[in-house]
């Protein structure tokens, strides 16, 4: 005698589900995942559930996209500033503690610094603040740096690679005056270009006369213009030869100090400490990280603050997941009761809703990563111009670090998964009888 529909149906089957037993772990996962996908997509006449699902996915995607873009900008800003600072500055400097802020015995210091195994180059330098007067009524304050005409000095400063026009100020000029190169923004303010002359005024080693202090003044010829991309360098810095600066400032054979580069810029602090111990008093050794500590500390703090703020966006988006699943549990309460009465365990019901939340988190994260990567690519392809006097750089740099992207993806999926625990446990706690009687 043929079995009735009720007797012939497998107790573990569900209408519309695959014709599989729920006994084995593989088929149990298939059933739970099938139910999760069915609930996410909504049923005929209940398309608002799928719309809510899309809103939840969109919330996660927007949060992840914002994280990728902002963290990429902050990482790019840190990297760009570091590269430009190291391109125009040495990894470390050695100064002598003295009243006249000058170093006479610099040759022995250079030899001692070069003996360190991590040092790649060492060279003397002069650093002083000056005034520039091109003629007329306008003058501008600037920084005058002087370096020798050798490969070691050019390797340390790397300023010759930033020249946009002209040459470094080494050798004789057509006018016979000492040469000087200026930053492009400083040159634009003063209307200077190669071949022009400018009066340089310095108070270092100024003479005291009966009528007052007499500063050092000399006419220089502009031989080149450089552009580093750092606003404070391009508006303030000038370079000349070491011999010209010594003669101009009346320093004789003395220099301001000794600068050096190391193999790994991140080890500059350890090298500076080692050199400080070996050189002893009266020499003071400093590194580029310590000289720019306030700037990079501010950038790190800003990056951390932006990360926390944008993670809150993802956290807010996770509440959409909670509300979506809570509404879904309320809508599917009778169906949950039927599933429980047909043999699906409480843990199975919990996993159905956990799969839904995890799916929303994973899909939203993937979409957000793709959108964030697309926006970052556009910013790299079409750089956004920034006011250099505010942000130090004149273009918005973007660097998408795979480590940062991985951490963002993991954090987003984890937050989304945690958001599903409460509604999933609520669904699993329903008893068959209560669920079936639910109106």
C-alpha cells in the first residue's frame, strides 16, 4: 500500500530544500547554507527582506571603503613625507657643543664616522639663516646650506636630483660671483631664475662696529632651481658650495657640523647612539627620526584616530545586520518552529543565522575593498592638489598597504560576525511549540 505523503516524507527534509538527510555533517551544512541563502534573498511577496539585506551589505561596504581610502591616504602621507625629508636631509648629524656653534676639527670627525660599519657616507656641511634681497623693496628670509663638491655630499643630500633647471653651484660662474641654487617657490616669490643675482645677508660672525652690528653681505649668482615637493623646503632652502659659504661667513676652515647616511634609515637612531658613545664630549649626534619626531608622532596619532573613527562606521553598519536578522527571526518564527519539529537542532538554527550574518559581512567587505581600491587608484591616477603651506606636501599621496587592507578586512568580517550572535541565539532558543503558535 503506498505510503501517505506524511509517512513518505523524510523527517529531516524541508519543502524547497535539497532532498538530503540532515544526519551527516556535509548534508547538514548544505541544508543550513541553503536556508541562509533563501532567507537572505527573500521570498516571493517578501522582497523587502532582500532590500534590507542589500542595505546592510551597503553599510558594511561604505565603512570598509572609507577605511581603505583614509588609511591609504595617511600611509601615503607618512611615506611621502619620509622619502622627501630623507631626500633633502641626512640620516644623522654630528654637532660640536661650543659657543660659536662651529666645528674646527671636522676632518677627524668625518674619519671617525666613516669607520662605523652602518655608515655609507659622511660629509661636512654649513647651516645658517640668511636674508635674500634680489633688488627693489622686497626681501625674504631663507636657510643657506653649504656642501662640498664631492659624490659623498651629493649622495647624502640628493638635492641635485631635485633640480628642475640649471646646475649645482659648483665652479666659477660667468659673473665670477659664487653660485647658489634656490627652491622653486622661493625663486618665484623673488623672481629669480638661473643667471640672476641676489644679495645674501647673514648675521653669523657679524662684525660689531661703533655704529652697530655689520652683517655679512655678498652678491651670489643663481645657478639652478630645485623642487623637492615639500613646501617648507621649496620656500626656505638655498644651497651653495662649502668654500663659498666659509669665505662669505668668515668661518675659515670651520663648518657647522658633519652629516651622514646609513644603510637602513630606520636604524639611524641606533647608529647615532653608537657614534655618540664613540665620539664622546663635546660632540652631539642626532638622527632624522628625532629631528622630525613631532611631525611623525602627529601623523601616527592622526592615523590611529581616523582608524578608530572609521571602525565605528563599520560598527554602526553592523547594527544594520542585527536589525536585519532580528526582523528575519520575527518573520520566520513559524518556519523555525516547523524546522525544529522536523528534526533541525537548535544549533542548526543558530548556524543558519550565523551564516547569514557572515555572508553579509563577507560580501560587504569584498565590495568595500573593491570600491576603496578603485577610489585609491583614481586618487593615484589623478592626484588631488593640497595647499602646501598647511599639509607640507602639494599633492594628496595614496599608498594602499596589503597589511592594512588585510587588517581592515579581518576587522570588518569579525565585527559583522559578532553582530549576528545575539539574533542567532534568539532564533535558536525558540521551542517548536512556541514558534509554531506564533502569530
